[in-house]
C-alpha cells in the first residue's frame, strides 16, 4: 500500500479518536454539571425549608415571651392596684382617727377651760379664807406654817428618839439569839447537800448484778476494798450505782478508780483487789507529784521541798465550795504576783506565798486544827521563808492587824479568786444537766420548734410552730409539759412553763 495513504489513514484515525474522546469528555462534563445543578437545587430547597422553620420558631418564641411579659405586666398592675387600694383605705382610716382625735382635743380643751375657771374661783375663795384667818389669829400664813412645822418636828423627833432607843434595846437582847437561829437553820439546810457533794463519789455499774460481786461472799470483797483504801462503800437501792464516801479526796479517788477497774476486769476477789488498789495508789501518787510539779513550773517557782510538791499535788483532788483548790492557789499566786508588781514589792515572794497559802487544806485530813495553822506549821518545819509562813497562817485574819505587805497581798488575791463570778459554783454540773433535761422534755412534743430554759431553770419558754399548733393546743401543750416535768424531774421551788405561739405578717416596701 502506498505509504502516503497509510499515513493519511493514521492521521484520520487519530483525529477521529481525538474528536471522539473530546466528545465523550464533553458529555461526561455535561452529566456532572447536571448532577451538580440537581444537588444545588436540593441544598437550596433544604436551606429554604430550614429558614422557614427557624422563622416559625422565632415567631413562636417571640409570641410566648410577649404573652409572659403581658401576664407579668398585668399581675404587676393588679398588685399595684391592690396596694393603692390598701393605701387609700389606710389614709381613710387615718383621716377618721385624726378627726376623732381633733374632736377629743376640742372636748378636752373645753373641759380644761371649765376646770381652770373652777380652780380660779376656789383659789379666790381660799385666799379670802386665808386673809380672814390671818386677821383673826394675828399670824401671817408664813408664820403659822413655820410654827406648825416646828411643833410637828419636835414631836416627831421626840417620838423617834424613844422608838429608836427601844428598838436598839430590843435588838441587843434579840441579836445573839437571832444570829444563832439563823446560823443553825442555814447549816441544817446546807450541811447535808454540801457534805454529800464534797465527801462522796459515785461509781456507775453496768448492771445491778455487779453489786453482789462487789460485796462478795459474806462481804469479804467490800471489806477488802474498805480496808485497803480507807473509805466507806455504800451500796443501797439506787440502780447500777455504788457510792464511795470519805473525807480524804485522794483516798476517795483511789477507791473509785479501783472499783471501776475491778468492774472492767471482772475478776473481783481479795487478791485481785489488793493488786489493783496498790497499782492505783502508785498511779495516784505519780499523778499527785506530777500535778504539783507542773503547777510549780507553770508559776516559775524555784525548787520546792518534795513534801510541799506532794501536798500541793493533792489539792488537785480537793475542792472548796465546788472550786478546785489547786486551780485556786495557782490563780492566787498569779494575782499576788501582779499586785506585788504594781506595788513595787517582791514579785517572786508574793507568787510563792500565794501558791503555798492553802497547803494546809491538803494536810487537814492528817492533822487537827484549822488549815492556816496546819499549813503554816508544816511550811515552817520544811524551812520556808518567814513571809510565806506568815501569809499561810494569817491569810484569813482581819487585815487591820496585818503588818506584812506580802500577807496583805495574798489576802487580797485570795478574796478576789474566791469571790469572782463562777469560782464557787458547786452545783454547776447538775444545774446544766437540769437545764438540758428541761429543754429536752419540751423538744419531744410535736410542733415545738425551740425551747429555752431561763431564769436559772425556773422558767421554760417553748416556741411552737404557728401552722401546727393553735391557741387551744398551746394551752394543752403547756399542761402536758408541766405534768411530764413533775413526774420525771426533781427540782427546787417551781418551774414556769410558757408556750409561745406568734403570728408574723411581713410586707416589703418597694
């Protein structure tokens, strides 16, 4: 075949293939363009639908907010109208009251004028009578008044002198007998209460069966405890309680702790009793020495005689009118030091004398006599300074007979410590418990919101919920509380129960 024809056919085939390929490309591009147009229409339709939905939602929310706003505005207008009506009513009532007060003032003014007129006439008549009396008697009113008062004064003075002399004579005759009666009555009323509190300790038992184990066969256990500790063990009908009685507070504490440990241990027999008592005595001795040494170091007092430290530590278990004596002597020592510093005296000597002034109270159970004398004799035996001995001996005597300034300082500090409020509240524990019991009884009733025991336990104020308790129920509640207090508590005098129910109306001015 001719090469030229072959080349022409090849070129023609190439051109035809190129044209076909281009035609297919255009066709595919047209199809894709059509598809994209369809997707565009779909997207635009969806966007239009979402737009309409959003517009509808926005319209609904705007309508709802507008409705709520209109409702709130309507309520505010109603409240404002009610407030205006109330204000108008109050103004009308005030106007009525003001009119009534004005009328009353006018009446009073009229009556006042009438009274003034009557008084003026009476004064004129009285002046006429006075003038007539002065003319008849020959005395002026001032002279007559002075003469009358002078006579009355002489008579009153004479009668008062006679009566005063008689009263003084009767007082001299009856004073001594009356004083004895008062003291005897006071001691009789107070001795049992104070003696019981100051000389007994209570041991609580887990059950009443433990009483029999403490007594032991034929009483050998209780005798062993009493012999080893030097106390009296009292077992009576009081449930789950044993009483330890002794004037020596240290012995009483040893017996109390020993019994508590025996009850906890469970092995109660003479051999075990002796072992525990000896151990407790050793521990108490260590506690006593430690308490005395700590008090000395706290007050920065130089080294004391070992016996002094021991006796001062024993004051930890001694009370005077309910006041712990160790705390009392530390307080007196601090006060004495401050007073001595202000006066320019020996501060160290004043602190030492104040700390040791009541040491005799720890020795009185071992000797006879008053605690100042016993304490002073003991301090003298162990070589204490004469000023300390004198302060211990004389801190309860009349200050007019004192010549030593340190003693006067200790006396002053002792009086301050003993007389401050709360220092000698011997029944504080039972007092607080009684108040708590009173409030607890009231709080057990339905409708009670608060309860307060006041007036030293002589009054119980009970606040009730106004919605749960009405007036009649409040009266019944007061009676129920009183009955329960009478049945379950022991108290001196009487207790006033006040049930309080209040209604509160609260408004706010905007």
